C-alpha cells in the first residue's frame, strides 16, 4: 500500500485542481517525485489520473454553461500530434527531472502571483489561428514529454491575452487536458514508455472522488483565486523538499 501521506496528497491535489478545471498532473508528479517512484510509473499514473479528473471537470463546467468551442479546436489541431510525439520520446532521468521541475516552478509562480483579470465581455479579443496553432504545438510537445495535459499553460494564456473569460478558460483547459493526456498515453504505449503498477489502483478512486467535489464547487460555488494560491503553496513545498534532498546528496 502507498504511504498514507501520498494518498491524502493526491486526494487534495485532485480536489483543488478540479476546482479550477485542471487535471492535476503537475501536482501528482510533484508529490510522487518525493517517494522514489520510477519516472515511467510517475508519468503514466499521472496521465491516467488526468484523464479521469479532467473529464469530470469538463463535464461539470460544461453543464454550468462555460464552454466556448472556438477557443479549443485551434490549439488541439497541433497539440494532439505534438503530445503524441512528446510521449513517444524516451528521456533519461536527468532531462526528465529538469523538464518536470522547470514546469513545476513555472506553475508555482503562476499560481502564487497570477492576478485574476476582469471577466468583461467587451475586453475580449478573437484568437488568431496561427498563434493558436503554434501555442498548441509547443504546449502539446512539452506536455507529452513530461506527462501532463498542458491545461496549466493554456488556461493562463487564454486569460492573460483576453481570448476568453476565467471559467471559459477553465472549461477549455479541462477538455484540452483530457485529449492531450490521451494522445500522450498512446505515444507512451507505442514508444514503450507506459508503465503502471498497483499504485494506480489506490490513487485512481481517490482522484475520481475528489474531482467530483472540487469540480462542483469550482464551477458553481467558489472563486478560484484563493484555491490557486493554495495550490501554489503546495507546489512550493514539494519543490523545496525536492531541491533540499538534492543538496543533501
């Protein structure tokens, strides 16, 4: 059985990430990296959890009326093949952890210091297709390599450039995460990088249960700004623990 701290951590991460429309892979990877779990198992397990948590998030946000389809497909056209390619690539441990913690540091800073913009329909601007295609390709490749869905990058991009409102961005991000996670998993399967053990049997039910509660509160009840800050603190602690361990080696 996995350590109880890992189980509680995954439950909390799934709840918090689902509340803002994300799948939680960055959080799962951050926590699992503290328990000496092989990187192939980490990435594969995180992507499986991503599929379930992001699908629950999307369904909940969609039913609440926050989906904007024209914000999704330009990114998906290039991100899906790029995520497949990234998942197919086999990385050594050093490169993987360099990529992973570069992503985690970015996410941590984004969660702690990202300011919520006004959701004013008059301030929104159309998404230029070439920019959407290029952004999707970059996000998809990085996501497939690390083992995440990429919504953690897409959502702030949509909000900061004012292509959509906050909850529209969360809904699009959850659909983006689900599809890219599936593409990355297929790439890992074909590239021989997909590995699961009984860890997933313990973590998956917890992630699903937490996702239902988090997505409901995020889509219908809560403001996301406080939850983002809390997620940033969780990632900051995980990052500090990792680098503390590295310095002791």
